[in-house]
C-alpha cells in the first residue's frame, strides 16, 4: 500500500525491496483511501497526520511500477503485478466479465446478467436453509440490461493493461464497439486518456492510468 501517512518515496522503495526479497508470485498495489469514521480519518482532520499529496502519490505509483517490472513482475492490471503465469485467475475472469458463483454467508455472485449476494447474518442464513426459504438468503444488487452489460465490459476491460479487445466485444455483443461508443472514445482519445493499439485493443495511456476515474465516468 502506498500514500501512507508521512510516507516518502524512499520509504516506499525500501518497503518494495523487502517485499521483492521475499519473492511473492503476485503483488497487489493500492493507494490508501481514508473512510469517514476511521481513526486515521479523524487524525487527518485534526492535523495529527499528513498524507502525501496527489503528485507525490502518483510519483510513488510510477516508481513502484518501474521497480516491480525491473524485478520481473508483469503489470497486467492497474493495481496488480505478477510473475509470469501467476496472474490471479479469479480477478482476470472478473475483469473479462465472466460469471462466478459464491457459496456461503455474505458471498457474491454474477450469473445471467444478475449481480447478487447472500445475507450476512449467519443465524438467519442457517435458519432460512433449514426452513427451505432459500430466496430469503439472496439480495439482488443489479439486473443488467444489454447496454449496462456493454458499458461494464468496457469499464472492466480498461482496468487491464492490455485493454479491451474490439473483436471480442463484437463477438460477445454483436455490435461495433468503435461505432456504438464513438462519442466516448473520441472524447477520451482527444484527452489522451486512451489509445487504440495496432492489434485493435482500446487501452489506457499512461495519462489514463493516472486519471482512470475520468475514463470510468464515461461508461457509468
């Protein structure tokens, strides 16, 4: 995790070297985000801690990327690095909008264009099963229309460093990605946030990696 209170680039580099020396197959990288109601958030509000500013946070991100890639880690998703062959299969499936089923309390699933989860209360969950009230254990979060599914496919795909394959989009949805979303694509290209590669993929530019939230907004 980077952009921790009082963290500097040099401190981050030392931590990275320690991690690399352990030689894990997979490394996830996230910037600290403080939530209201947490102790750190309250300490920040009181001025008791200082967080790196946005420029410092971005410098940390790019330094981390450089060091990890130099050390043999493949940057395959915005926040994830792995040695060859050790990319997270579950996460990659999620970014490719594949279906998955969760079992047990509080687990999440995505099937038949529906996102849902199981309830979090263990006693109630068991009670519903014993009484065969299975539907009471399920909370529906989203039922996707085709356009919702398409936009999500693009948004998730752009998280991958290799981007969204234009041909695979057409195979999945039967529509021309560049044509249907030409307005959004041209806008993001003009801002140098995305690019279209020679092998017909739409991917984030380096600037897009820094300003990914602006890209997501076009497909929400």
